[in-house]
C-alpha cells in the first residue's frame, strides 16, 4: 500500500490531444487532465548509464494513487513537475488497484510551456 506521507509532490497530468488546423494539418495540444499527489524518485546516474540515456535527459519514477480516472495514463501522456514537462515512458500498476508507477524522462533544457 502507498504510504500517504510518501505522496508529497504535486504533479499535473497532461493528455495529448490532436486536432485539425488550417489546411487540415494536425495540431498537437497538451490540456491538463488533473493534478494529483505523487512520490518522486530520481533515477540514479548508474541506472541512466545502464539504460544508455544521453546526459541531457533527466529520468525519474513517480507513484500516484490508483483511480479509475488515472488508470488510462499511457506513454502518450506527459506530466508537469518542478517546472518541466516530463514524457511518460512506461506505466505499471502497483498491487491490485493500489497505485500507478510512472517512469518519465525530461530534457534538462526543456521547461514547462
């Protein structure tokens, strides 16, 4: 079970939305889905090297409480945390509807838009 005290960060979930613009071109937007409490754990340098990531990428794992609303998160989503937009890399359920672990990556030079 996720300890309430460990969920001490606020993250905003962003769902990718594609609409048609002028000349029928795709226009990408990232509307806010909601803001939730989460735990945050940066991935160590050793883990980053083993996964062959470039140095300009920051990786972390976030855990949030499971709910039917957030159970639809997948790697097409982003989350906003600490002034950065993070790309969701992987999502897995913790226990049986206890929580969701989100692996995410952000470019060190990219700030939230």
